[in-house]
């Protein structure tokens, strides 16, 4: 089957190449024909205008004869009549620079006994407005014809691609109702995302591929039906396989309801949204071959991105929900829902006590560096804990903290992280600040802060410690935070406001000398280069923060475009996977 598909693919490639070469030849012929036609048109137009000038000169001679004007005695009157017709009795001097282009022509015009020698400007100058207008009409018509010519060849290219795929044509009914799309039963093979084989999963587990790559499962919906004779599965399989040939595996299946299920595997995590949008564009272009009247908004796609080991039934259900949301939106044609249930579901259903992992030191600390834009140096590190789970591997704080059963477990976690950071600071002296994101519960726990005061008494590097609190918790509970802030200030440490997404209360921070910076919300950072509203909000936050002398940092930066926009908006530094993954030790690495 693979050999047959390869042969057909090569055949398709050869045919497409032939059509592209024919396209270039036809374009050359088209341009030559247009230039020839434009030249002939201007020559004919010039001849017509020349005849017009001759007729007007003859009419002037007739008028002089009828008025019985003497060419010597009534020369002034004749000159006035000539001027009304665009003629002159004597040539006028022209600027030197234009004399070569505006040389005046002379002709003798006769009527019975009258013979007048008249001078006039070239007809292409006198009738320049007509020349320009008609030439613009010709050029516009040619451009319009060229655009339709490109559409014609584009469709011929697609026909060439399809002609190489000799799949049987099966009559299908693809009449999908707008408000009630019936999708096949979740238990059937066709409706589920393609399952990765156990061997592939094992190999990927050895090399850690599942940590960096996602798979996309998509369901498609068209507002308008396709012709019954179209073999949708064969048509779109060829287009999508060719359009995403850089991926290791692509699957396209036709659902019993007439919709399509598509699986794209091993996509870099940072490119998930890009691939989802590319998929919509590819489907749209492929649809135009059979439905030229189809618009982008009439194609809706629901997408779920997931990793190896994800429950396929849940993936399907999430994708179906994403499709429903896309159909309900007038402007969002692609809706993506990430799969994040694998670890959380296992942990929630587990009877084991996750506190034991903390007690037995089965965790690691990683450090996410924050880079300054101007110098490229690391300004600080954010401490991130990773728990070594016996079956799920490394778990982030967001995955296992919701599963902690008691407040004591949360307190134990934050105490353990602080103790570990203090040990590292003592063993690896550094000029860099280490930031710790405390759980909201501990910010309001006086017992925790009494313990904090005791453990920090003999810490020499206390001024290198920074503690993060979310913007919402800070503004809602400022009075309850006084004791915690006083303890942080008393030992020489500082506070950073995290998840900042508003600007109207920043002026209040002048009353808190212990606060040393702001970290923007990830929602403000993600795709900020494409969202004007986010850009305006960040610009306002930066402006207000500058008034109270507080630096503003970004978090979760994933692309060069996001980075450039943050620099433009005045943000001083940022952290995220664009720069580096979390590090296991302090480092002097700099950003490029």
C-alpha cells in the first residue's frame, strides 16, 4: 500500500510540475500579448486623435472663409479663433527641458480660397486625459483577466493532483444541517483519533518525545453540502498528506455523518495553534475546487491537542465540544481545546497520599530564568518544583497541588521549597534573586509566617529571596497580608505581584516598599503580537508602573513575535520556553 501511494505521489508531483511549467509559459505569452495589444491600441488612438486635429483645423479655415476675414488685417481675430480651437499662428517658445517632448507641429489647412498655417501641441499632450483614462481601463481589464487566469490554473493544479489519486469514487450524502450535526458513535473506529501503537509509545518514552510534542485531532463541519459524487475522504486525504508532509503521521477518516476526522501527530508544542490555523486554510483551499462559492466562515473546525497516553474517548468528546463552540462563533472558525485530563484524572482517582512524596524528598527543584531585554543577562530565577511520581513521571505544581488532601500538606510543600532554596543559596552563592510562588493559603496563615521568621534569622542571602502573590489575592486581601508583608520586609526579602492583568490600582503600590516588581498574566502575553486589546492593556500597565518605579516582566513567552512586541511596549524582561526550559541549577547563560 505504501509503495502504491509513493508511486501515485510521484506521478502527482510530475503532473503538478508540468502544470507549473505550462503556467510560466502561459504567463510569458500573456504578458507579450498584452504589451502588443497595448501598443496597437495606442497607435490606433493616436491616429484617431490626429484625424480629429485635422478636422478641427479644416473647420477653422472654413470659419475664416465664412467670416471673410483678411489673414493680414484681421490677424488678431484669427489668432483668437485659433486659440479657441487649440491652435497657434506662431510657434511658442518652450522650456529647454521639455522641448524634445513637446515640439509643436505645424500643418496647412485649406478651405476654398483660405489657406492657414497653424501650429499645435502634439495630440498626445492635448488629449492626455483621454490617453491616461483609456490606458488605465486597458491595464485594469488585463489585471482582472490575469486574476481569473490564476484561478483557472489553480483549479487545474488541484485537478492534476486528484487525477493522480486513483481511489474509487463512492457516492456520498454530505448534507450537514447547520444546527444539528450528527456525528458517528464515539465507540466506532472512524470517530476516534488515531491511537499510537504501544511500540511507538515505548520508543517515544525512552527519548522523551512526549514531553515536547502534541498530536492534533480535528472534526470538520461545512455549512454548505458538497456534490454527492465527491469522494471526500480521498480528496482531502491527498491534499492534507501533501500539505503536512513534514509530519510523521497524518490520518484522514470520513465519518458516517459525512464529516471528517483528521489526526496530525508529533507537532511541536509551541506550534499547535499555527497548525490548527494551517489546517483550516488547507481545507478551505481544497474545498474551493468543488464549492467555489464557499467562504472561510462556512468551514468550522474543532481541535483537541493531546499527548501520548491520553484517553481517546475524552479526546473525541473535547474535540466535539470545540466544534460546537466554533459553530456558535461568528468570527472564530477554529476552536481548540487542550487535553489536560490524563494526569489529573489518574491523581484524582488515586488513593495514594501525595504528601509522602514531599516527606520522602521525591522531588526536584528547577529554575526558570528571567532575562533582561537590554543586556540579555539573567535577572532572577523562579523556583519550580517537580514531583517524581511512581507511574506518571515528573509532575508540575499545577498538576499535583490540586490533589493535596489537606491544608497541612500545602503548608508542608511551601516550607519544603523554601528550605531547599535556602540550602542552594548557601551552597551556591549567587548575585541573582530567586523567586518563590507561594500558595494563596500560606499568605494568610500566621503560623507559616511565624515559622518563616524563625527559619530566616540566620539566612545571609535573605535579600536574594522574592515571594510572588497573585494580583487578585493582593488587591482583595490587602489588610490580611500586613503580617506576611511585615515578616518579608523584616528579613530583607521582597514581594512580586504575579498574574497582573489590570492597571487601575497600580498607584496603590507606592504604599508597599516591599513590592519590587510586576509579572504580567500569561493571558496577556500569549499571542500579544496579534491582539491590539492586549497590547493596549500592557502599554497601560507599563506606563502606570513606571510612575511608581516598578519594573514589569513577562511570563510564558513562546515566540519571537511575542518577544518583539513586549520590547516595543516597554516591558523590561521576560521568561518562558522561548528562551530556555527550566534549569536544574543556576547558570550564567545569556539570551541571544
